[in-house]
C-alpha cells in the first residue's frame, strides 16, 4: 500500500495518510541550524551539534511513537485539533504533508477550517521559520484560538535526559512582546540563548510545561488548550516550554497568515546583557524582523528553492524511467546533502547523542555530495584530516561543534585512513583543485604539527603497508568497514563496547580482505594523483605496493569460488567454504571485484556469481551467508545480531553498490541494474507497509532473507548507502565519471535500455550527453563525439568554460 506519491515537478513527496508505517521525516537547514520534522510535525532543532546544542527536546523511542515536536493546537468551539493530525489525533477532514528540499508543509482541514504550516530554515539563518496559514472555507464567522508549542531542551541533549536533580532547577525564560526567550544557563558559562516569536500581538502565553499540559496529561490534551485559555505561566526551573496564544477571527472565505520564528543567538562576552540579568536581544530581534511578514517568508522560501535548483542542475538524467530519474535528479542527491551535513548523528534512528562525524563515514558521504558544493567538501576534507595522527591512524569520530577527535569512540579502525584518499581524490577529480594538496593540515588538531594534505594521504597509504599481517594482508585492527567484525575484541563482558575494546592484540593475525581490496582501489587513485602532480618516485613506490597486494590477495585471499573475508586472530579463514557458518561475505567480494583482482583468471566473474547464488535475495544482497546462529567470541558483535538483521546477514544497503560496481567491472549491466532496483526506495513505494521507512530515501538496512520479516527496512536517512548508490548509478551504471583531466563516459547498462540523456555541469562547462545503445549492448563505447567531432577513447577532455557542448556516445 502507498501512503502518498511523488510530485516530481515540485520535488516533493506528498503524504496523504498521516498513519505512515513509521514516521516519515524531513530535514530543514543545511548549514548551521537544523531541524528534523516528521509528517505529523514531530521532531526537534539544534545548532550545529545535536548533542551539545540541542534547542528543543525530543524523546526517542517513545509511546506513542514520535511524541513531541513543533505543534499547533487549534481550539474551534467544541473541537481541538492539529493540522498534522498528531498530537491531538482528532480525525481530520483532509490531511496532506509535503516534504520538499529542506522544507515541509503540513496541511489539515477540519470543520471548514484549513490550517497549513510551512516549516523551513532560510538560507544563512540561525532559525526555523514557520508560516501558519488559516483559512475559513465556511459561510460562518470562525473564532479560533491558536496555541503554538515547543519544549526547550537544556542544551546538552545527553545531560538533559539524565541529570534531573540539576535540570529541574536551572530553567529560565524571559517574555517580551510576542517573544519567549529560553535563557537557561546563559548567565554562567553560556553565551547563547534561543527564542520563539510570532509576528502578532499575543493574548497570552505559557512557558511552564506542567501548567500548559497539566501534570498527568499527554501532548494530545493540554489543559490550557482544552480550556481555551492560557495561564501566562513563567517557568522557574522544571521544564520550560514556549506557547503563544492568539485569537483569530475569520470571516467566510477569509484567510490569515502568522509567522513564527524559532531561533538561536550567540553573543560576545561583552555584549551579553541589556541590563542586569536581562539578555541582549538585538540579534534575535534582527532575525525576527527579517521574517516579520508572510511576504518576506515567501521570498526566503523562493531563495531556498532557487538554491536547490542550482544544486540539482549539476547532474540531471532523462532515462525514461520516472522512478530512476526522480532518485538521481532529486532524492538521492538530496539525501547525499543530508548525510554530508549530519554524518550519522541525528535521525529518527540516531539520537544525536551517540555519534558525531565519522572519519570513514564523512569521507564516503562527501563523495556523493562533492559535485553540489565542492567548496564545502574541501573544508570537510581539511576538518577530517586534521583529526588524523601522524602515523596515519585516525580518531574514528569527531564532534561537529569542536571539530576535535572524539576519544570516547576510539581509534584503530584500520580501514579509516584509506577513506581519506577516497574522499580527497574524488574532490580533486571533481574540482580540478590540486591546491588542496598543499594545504597545511595539523595532526590531531595540534598547532605546529601541520604538514601538507598530500602528506596526510601519504601517511594514510603507509598506514596500511606499515600494518600488514602474516600473509602480507592488511591487519584489521578494531574493525574494518564492518564495525561489527571485531577480530581482536574477545569480549565476554556485556558492559564492554565492541567498537572500543580489544582484549587481544598481541600477536594478532587478524587480516582483512576488505581493506586489501579497498587499498588496491584507493591506492590506484593515489598513484594516479602522484602521477598528476609529477611525484614519480612516489608513483612508482605506491604502484609497487599495490601490485604486491594484488598478488597476495590472489594467493591468500581466494577461496576457490569467492574471496574470503578475513583471517581471524589465530590466522584462520573467515568467510570460507571451510567455515561452518558465514562461508561468504559481501565486503571482500565487493572490493576485490571493484579492484578487478584476478579478473584475467576469472576470479571476478566467479566471485560475483557466488554472490548472486548465495547472497542475493528478493530484497537485496545480504551481507553474509549462512548467518551466524551463535556467539563467536573471536568474531565479536556481528554474531550477536539475530540472523537476518544488521551486519549478521541483513541487506546492509551501503555495500550493495560495491557489488553493482563490481558487476560493471565485469561488464554485466543487467545484474548491476537488477541489484540497484532491488534496494532503491522509489521502486519500493508500493510495498511501504512492509518496507516501513520513507520511499524517498535509502535505509541503512533491510531485513535479510533469514530474518523474521524479510524486506522490512530500518535506519533510514543517515547511511553511506546514499553516497554509494549515487556513486554507483551515476559513475558506473550511467558511467559518467569525473577524472583528473576530463569526464569519462562509459556506461554499463541493461541491454534493453535504448540509451539515456544526462546534462552534467563539470569544471565550468555544461555537457549535454546523449548515450545511444543501438545494438543492445551492456558495456563498451563505439564512438564519442563532441559537437559532432569524433574523440579518441571515452573521455571528454576539459573544454573551455561557460559553454554548452553536445556529446554523443554510441555504445558497442
Ligand atoms: C554503520 C557505520 C559505518 C559502518 C557500518 C558497518 O553504518 O556508520 O561506519 O561502516 O555501520 O558496520
Ligand atoms: C553497531 C551497528 C553498526 C554501527 C556501530 C557503530 O554495532 O551494528 O552498524 O556501525 O554500532 O556505532
């Protein structure tokens, strides 16, 4: 069953039934101020860091699901309702939520009153703007009582949920005109506050939560709203909230627009106060002023739309398949921006408390985003590299607010360094900006330790070759890409974290074939980069190590029909036909086939066929098979998950594109496309009841064939799946791939495709590319012409900027 539909012209997903199988959410803001908003108005806001600067409160995993948010309550005579259905859950006469590019509108109709809320964060603004439009469609005069509602978080989202002996005494507010200020802790160590305003004189307000709701009432029955009268409470400690009360009288046919601004301000130390204990509100007032009419709000929304037009015009596809085009042109790119902004920190599955920006995650995320705003990818690369250690090792995560490595999450994940090469070379190929390589970048953020970014890449490369195991394969460390394959952990204590515990390391023989393949793929990019900058000695040195790795993989990594996954602590094979369970894994087969290791000997084709036979399912390719059915202390967390979930034989969507790309290396466009479609959310819209999560974004995991309910997805939005599927479809299936000196066009498509058209902006020029497939081939370029001129090979060379070029590619 479907719960809505795509509106491609407006780049929106339209939800027409509020009872979606799971909250279907959207993100507002894409730079500093962010909000999450569900299809019923649930969610919260924060500034830069969902842990340290949480502005409004949200209770995860609540009963009922998705409780708390930016709510509007309408008291219309006998009826109390909300435009998003929740929290009142009064049956609406009609409901519609439109999630667009960084904005959401939610519209409810009840008893002839239409109420639509537009939520968005205007560009370059530290505030969420909400425009509430009320319309009376009846023949009678309507007298409506409107209550807004947000609940303040006491800034640190973790402390907010645990330190109640303190929290219940710290809350402070100020109310001036129609603005409610949340100034908790402002007088001591904080120089920031938040506010919530409305562009209309208020008739009352509440700022104390218990007064607003009544101690034993839920979000659905605030006593003030039910009574139709605010109590003008001023919070002192407990839980401060902000609710404005407004009375609106609407003649038949009349409508009214109200603008609310939920904002955040930082003041310099010497500008904190207006007078004794009265906060300096000038910045808040300036922002409120910028949005104090509906017209100004509409202009700001138009600017946001224009911003997205520009971003999404860099790559546009016309394939004749709507479901594919809307993913490539709209939603997959949008999700890449979101993962770029949030890494794995804040979604409806990630609490915003546990994780900051991941080293490996952020490098991969930027690969899906770099064509949109290369300058921001550049800044991100420098931030990430600044957390690296001088031996090439890395903190696994850093906090977005401080940009410093987060030691709680630890280090020693031996795939991490390689991803810096992956991210940086992708950036240089897209932008042509070799100057980033000369940028001075510190180690572990220590002033004085700076070396060039190029040197960071070198130590990354060397980190692998300085950490080889007994077979000459890369040592795995805490884990490689698979955080749950913990080969040195040996934990029997449930209070230990699998990610930060290594009970055995001395003499470990745990080696990773996944890192080996990754090293060959990224190492080749590094070699090419060294070549480009004329560092031939390094080119040769690096090439030598790659060649050696290829040989070692062929010798010790091949199991007969596929690549093994690893060697464990004792030097025993993992992911081999010899194993009792989990005889085959996806990751090593993805990376070694992407690297084309043993292609001539038939290893690539064979490995991919084994993946097809043993790992493929109706809902995508599972991670391993057969799943683990008991705990293996020598493998760690992977064997703790029930069969079919997460890293234990779930369809971990992040790694499916590795196999898709592997298939394109082998030239099998039909297989690559089949795998793409299986996990692509727009193709799953019809089975939303099973799939559960949003049909417009990828989820991290779909329950695998051994699970209780195969096909059920979890953990939507913040996943490397976004970047990887975008990368696979655009660069390997459609085959349009930036390289240092031009744009490669070398598709690998299913034979039934007659062709497709892509418009690609690249290094200042626009290429209108038409691919024709007259003979039903899957791979291979017969000819490539630019404005009618034949070019040798499959690379569009860099053409003078500012012009449009017509490129025609005919496949073999
Ligand atoms: C999660 C992590 C990612 C890891 C993956 C596999 O998605 O964010 O870093 O690679 O799980 O364990
Ligand atoms: C869990 C998850 C994994 C994630 C890791 C890091 O083990 O299974 O996907 O990467 O936590 O927090």
